[in-house]
């Protein structure tokens, strides 16, 4: 029996247009970075694997590239890279419907579809600034490259009125670009943390703090990827062109 939190009927379904990120059906599940997960992402992950085997449905089920302490507002989240969409607030009793309808038939279950009209960053990321949850559509993403996109996006929005924002955000932008290219100094992470702190504490308005907060979230949750770019001059995801 379906949960009342998401009443899924034939009227709430539509066939999805396949995405380009992956050809084979795949589900990634937010499991946070710490156990136990308050949102229940770990339980959903195990239940998906069990139900897929029971129903003999061929689908890759993997932990998402997600930074979260398990206190997200709309979790657990699922991503479907082959369809380029997310589901949110998934419950155990949704799982058979997800596997049969979304994976087998390629239909979107609208009561579960994640849509945030206030999110202005790209649609293949989930960002909850209140809880500090960030999740990528596909776990093959490089989070250093994602950080570069995010800082470039916010740098273009800055009005430039005050020095900490005008110079600090652009210095952070240049530093992350060097990390992506494998040209950053050994103390690049320390420099990033200093610039983030300065932007959050000394700027005229809240914009610089907002822009730097998301970068700090990526850095805190995926520090290893930054360190490998800096120290080993390689990209864990294999997507950055390291010089």
C-alpha cells in the first residue's frame, strides 16, 4: 500500500526523455557521510537492492556522491542519471513502484519528482543550504570541477561593491581553477579556507557568505578529491585535464 506522503497513480506518471549522462538504468541513493542516517537513506539503499533482485529487474544501484549529515529536509534522495532526474522523500513502500514504473517503463512518478523552483544552480545538483546537503546526479562527477562551476556561477552574480566579495570570491575562483588544472600550490586548501572565512565574516552583505558556504560544503565533504588534485596531480573521476 502506498504511503499517503506520495499517492502515485497512473494520472501522476509520464514517460521520461532519456538523459545523456548514462545509457544503462542506474539509481544512486543518498546515504550521507555518517551513520546512522536520520533520513533513512541507508534503509532505502538496502531495500532497493533487495527488491530489484526479488523482481529480477536489471539496474545498477550505487551510493550517491553526496555530502550530508543525514538531516536533509527532503531526503532520502534518489537520482536516475540515465533519465536526468531526482526523486525526493522516498519511502520503503515506493520502491516497487519506482523499479516497475521508472526503471522498467521509463515513467516519471510526479509525487516523488524533486523540483526546487528557488534553486538557481544547475539541475544535476541538489543543494540544501539549510542542512548543508549537496548531491550530484551521477557519482562519476568530479567534485573539484563541480566547485569550479559553483564559484564561477556566484562570481558572476557579485555586485563587486565591497572588497572581501569583489576580490575574495575572484581569488577563490582563480585558486579552484588552478586545482582543477593541477597547478595549485601545496597549501591551496588552507588558502581556500582562509578566503571562505574572510568572505563570510568581512563582506558588506550576506551574498559572499552564501557563495562561499556552498564551496566550503563541497570542500568539507570531498576533501580527498581536492587533495589528490593538489598533491598527486590527478583527478579521481578522470574528467579533469590535469596539466
